């Protein structure tokens, strides 16, 4: 808990630095932090096993999330080419962030109940259908990053639950086919450019490779100790795009240096490690699977976000958990 608070506090300081003229982002995120802690306190009084004992509750939440994703495509606001948010009075809600949590609990219930017979291929198919519907709706937005997180969650939990190797290889073959179809029919041109530019961003330095190049410049210019709070030219002179969300890590390292970035990563890894330890000590498989799901979602988002900031992965629009700006994510 203390480590999570540190991450949130560091994120708020970074947002304060980025919005030094109006502090709009800082105050918005601060409001989300207060709301988040209020919900945190309320939810902590509930027994998490209610979703295991009363399966209809989590199924109801699952179908509500599916309905929200459908309504989003019809009524949602488009931002940077993605229809991923409901906008209301200056605030935005991103339904897919809640879908991630719901799928974690749903998979925990499903696989803990069928842990002994998970080798049967029908359980792979049924669990795959649970993730297929929200993933397809998210791809229609199109939000490649969130769709990949949902697929990674399903594959990893299925693998850890004890399926046969041949069944897992069959799943990979199907996903490869889906990936080929997605590349040819679903992905937008700008998303393809992001993936291609990741291989060689300097092939189009002022176009598809611009974001990665500016991020690398920001990270490199920070040196060991950084330029100081509010002193990062890449972010403050607006060379670094989406500095408050996708590239907040790069903006942070520019101001706090390698030392600050290293500490930030250590704090986050400690949070993930503690969740894993809680899972190891959980009394039953249900609690273990919930912790595993949390580690997978948070860990995958962290790898994609930091990896894209350092040029290891394509830019797919995933936030750094507890650190980047974003109310629904927080």
C-alpha cells in the first residue's frame, strides 16, 4: 500500500511539473486519487469471495461491461483516432479499464472451480469466448494496447492453470491466424505505421517514428541525475507528445534522471512482487488466480509503457499503472 502511494505521489509531482502554467492535469488527477482511495476503502469492507460463491454477480458485471463497450462505439468520444471514452462535463471514463478487473475476477472463478479438469479443451474454448467478445469490441474502437492486455491475461492464466502443451500450441496457432487477419483487415494505417516504425524509427523521423525518437532524446538527455522538476525541454517545449500519459515515464526520467527512473521502476516491481506474495499465501486457488491476474495486467501495462518509452516495443497507448495520468486506469 505504501509503495502504491509512492507511485501515485510521484505521478502527481510529474503532472504538476508538466502543467506548471494551469495545473489542470494535476488537479484532475488529484480528484481521481481522492475518488480512488474512497472506492478503495469501501471495497475493502467486502468479502472478495462473494464473486466465487455467487457467480451471477460477476456474470452480471461482465455483461454490463460488454454493454458499455457496445454503447461506447455508438456514443463514445473519439480521441486521437480511438473511440475509447465516455465524456461528461470535462471528465472521461474508459470502460475497458473496468473490463480488465472484471475479467480477472471472472477467470479466477472459472479456473479455480475447474482446476482439476482444466486439461479438457472445452474449458479453453469457453474461457476464450469470455475474452473474445470484449477484445473484439475494444479492437473496433480501435484500442490495440488494451486488446493485447486482455489477450495476454487470458493466455497467461490459461497456461498457469495447467492446460496441456498441445492445447496451448493450438491456441497460439489460432491467435497467430487472428493476428494475420487483424493486420490485414482491422488495424488502421497509423497503427501499422507505429509497429513498423518501432523497428527503424529513423526511417520516418518526422512521421511515424517521431514519438519514439523524441522519447529516446528525453530519456537520454536526463543523464544520471536529471535536469530538475519543471526543467525538461522535451516535455515543456512540447517536442515529446502525450507526455502526461503514454510518455510520462520519458518526461519523468528527463527531469529526474536515470537514478529517479531506476527508483520508480524498483517501487513498481516491489508492488507487483507483493501482490505475487499475497497470492502465494492465499488459502485457495480463487485468491491465487485473482492475484495472478492483477500481476499480469499491471506487469504487462508496465512493460508495454516503459518498453515503448525506451524503444523496446511499438507505441500502443498503454499507461504506466498508478503513475500515468488517467482516472479510469487509476
